[in-house]
C-alpha cells in the first residue's frame, strides 16, 4: 500500500492507542510485522508549550520507521504549528489527526470525535497540514449515524488533501462496544480515491482476512 509518497511493505498497521503505543510497544509491533506504527495521540497545545511528557510521546527512533505521529487539537493553527515542530524535530514518515476520540474530557475540549460535527474545521486542519508539511497526512475518524453523513466527512478530508483515511467502524456513542461496521467502511472505500484503512475488531490473521474479504467483496 502507498500513502502518498510513503510506500509500505504490507497492509497491517498498528492503530494509535493512548498509554499503549509508546516507543517500546511500537518497536515490538514493528518486529512482529506491522508495516506502519502510530504513536499515542498527543495534544497539539502541549507540543506548542514544549511540555516534556508530550514531547516524549512523539519521540521516535530509526528502528521503528515508518512511524506516524497522531495529533489531537481543535484549533487549526495549533495543530498545524505543532505538526511543523514535530516534523522538524523528529522526522516522522507521516502525520495523523485524531477525529475520533470519544472520551468525555476530549469532547469537552472540542477535540477528537467532537470535530466530526465541525466539517469546516476539519477541512482547515487537513488543508493546512497538507500545505505546510512535506510528509503525507492521514486522518482517523469514527463513523457517524448514517452512511451519508460519514461520506460527507470522508469527502471533505480527501478534498482537503489527506493521503489516506482511517475509519474506525463504531460511532462516538458506541465508544468501544458493539461491532465495527465494515459495510460502512466498504462503502467509504468505494467512494474515495485515497486509501481507506479499516479499523476495529481486527485481532489476528483470521479477523484480518475476514475484514479483507468483506472490503473486497462485490455486490453486497
Ligand atoms: C486503550 C486505548 C487507547 C486508545 N487510544 C487512541 C488514540 O490515542 N488515538 C486514536 O485515534 N484511537 C485510540 N484508540 C482507538 C483505537 O485506535 C482503535 O480505533 C479501536 O481500539 C479499534 O477498536 P478495536 O479495539 O475493536 O480494535 C484507543 C483504544 C484503546 C483501547
């Protein structure tokens, strides 16, 4: 799979997980076959403040490359400026924007899944990032209640210049319960020209293959 100019060796990708996908965990996943690993989400404002814990969250080494750094923020300028700092300091292979975190404290700050209700802000963030950085840009969303609403957001992200879209097939309200809706993801994939990466309920080779079969099946 290619994400913009980034060529990946495979299609198995480690999703960003707060307090889980730190550097040692990412190195393990890389060792056992991940084609790309993502950092934990990190607040753009904290990077701008040079907060040490946050800078540690985005620290990377050559052994884990390619690596994507995920940013969380509500203000386009903060997200773009912090991404530029990270690009200069740590040289990740790509930058990602969190548009799916459902946690109350994040939603209260108008970040994560809260941005799915503000498509114009999403557009500003993605177009600002793609115009300011040399590396490919991805965005990670959750699905919305209807396929149409989800497709609207997906198209905005693509049009604004994202190089790939990651879709967690659960709504904000579902949090982590229920099943990831692969049919929604399949529909989004068929509408977009950029790669669409399915997320949710992929635990092992069997569930990965089931997911691939659903996404590639025609006529359903
Ligand atoms: C402990 C934990 C931390 C998470 N942190 C993040 C995060 O920092 N950024 C993000 O986009 N998603 C985060 N997620 C969501 C995962 O990336 C992924 O979308 C979700 O777990 C997929 O569902 P699954 O558990 O069915 O595979 C987190 C999930 C868990 C369980």
